[in-house]
């Protein structure tokens, strides 16, 4: 059956239109400039830069070829574990000493590597604080930093006789190397048991710096440095001794050592109390006047001198 002429004409027109569209699309694509072969080079510079930077690092295994003894000791320290699975600049020996390619190429030229022993204390501290700033945020303001006592003055990075904190030697020997004026106090008849190893200097002092004097650890209540061990004096008390809150424990006690019992800063209790209570303690009513027995002291009656829950005069 023959199709109507109008239908055949429609089919021819539709086909012609389709053909023209295809040809136009093909010619349009042909007219567009071909993508440059190095189009990806626009993003290449950062990658190239990163590659160039990474090429400066040779890896700890290369360092081991010359420094095997140091490497074997360092491999047992916490530093070795914390450098794993990190970018090249934080990997292995080069995490602290910097890139080693030039050092190796120079046949071990020490000027081409960061050697802490040949740099200033400030430079050494800056290198260590790139990782430890969060743990020791106050070190730059500490007396140790101001005195140019660097991290490696106390710590042995590669190996340590003291596994705890990589100290060169144990406390208090390490501290006494500089603080020789404090050492005799711990030989007093009454002293904190530092030499005996019962407590350490760092139990009370933060050697990396605090906002307190003498690098004392900072707490909301500064007496907490003492009361964490001397819990019976901690409180809180209904009736507080103002001197304890105002001056703290060191108002009456010498913290390192003393010739007086209880580390008191004076040999007798009455004169110690008289520093604040002179108008009361000299009164004969209290037994402190002329002719009174020297065995009678303030604490015979005022037993709870650190604070009381029963009496405002701290009576027993």
C-alpha cells in the first residue's frame, strides 16, 4: 500500500532536520580547540613542590647506616613510636633533625643537619615545642627557659637511664645539679622524704613553667599542693583559719626541710602564733605571760589550727 505523499514528505523533512543537527554538532566539536596535553600541569606545581620537599628526606633507615648505635637506642623510646605513620617532616630522625639529604650528600656534613648540641637553648626549645607546646604551654616564661636551661639539659632524647620522661638521671639528683642551695634542706632532722624517694621534686613543682612562684604547680587552691598528701588539713571547714587561706601553708611551714618538728619555720609554737596574735598570746590569761610554763603552747587548747567544724577559736 502506498503512503500518502504528505506523509512521505514529512518523513523526508524529519530525516533532513536530524541529519543537519548531527552535522552541526560534529562541526562544533571540531571547531573547539583540543585540550592541551599538559592541561593537568595547572595543578602540577603544588604536587611538584611537595615531591621536591619530600625528596629532601632520606628516612631513618639511611640515618641508621652511620648512626646505628644511636638509632637502636632511640628506637626503644616513646619518640620512635610517635613518629610513625606521619608525613616525612615528622618521621623518624628527621622529625627533629630536619631533612637529611644534603647531610648525606655532603658525606655527613654536620652543617647540613640540625644538631641540638650546636644550637642555642632557645633554638632547641623551639624545636621540641613544635610537638610539646600543648603539654608545656608556659615553658617560654619559666625560670628555666629564662636561664637558658634547654630541654636537652634535663632530657636525653635518644636514650635515657630513666624511662619516665626520658630524664638524663633520676630525681632529685638531676635537680640538685643546679639547685645545690636546696639540697641541704633535705638533710635537716625534719624534711620531706625526697632523698628517700617517697616523693619527687615534680610532685610539687612543674619544671616546665607555671604562673606561680618557684615553678610551683598551679591549682585553684594553692594549698592543694600540700593537702593532696596532708588530707587531714584540707577542709573545707566551718571555721577557717584566715592565715591558712591568706598566706597558705608556707606561712608557718618550711616546705623542704627544717630543724623544727612539723617543718615549722620557728622552733617554738608561741612565737610563731605571736606573729599575728601578739595581743592575745602575751596575755597571762592564756598562760603565755611571765612565770608561765614553757611547756604550755597555743596548741594545747587551740588544737584545730588549720580549721574547725566546731569552734571559731579552733578549740578542741
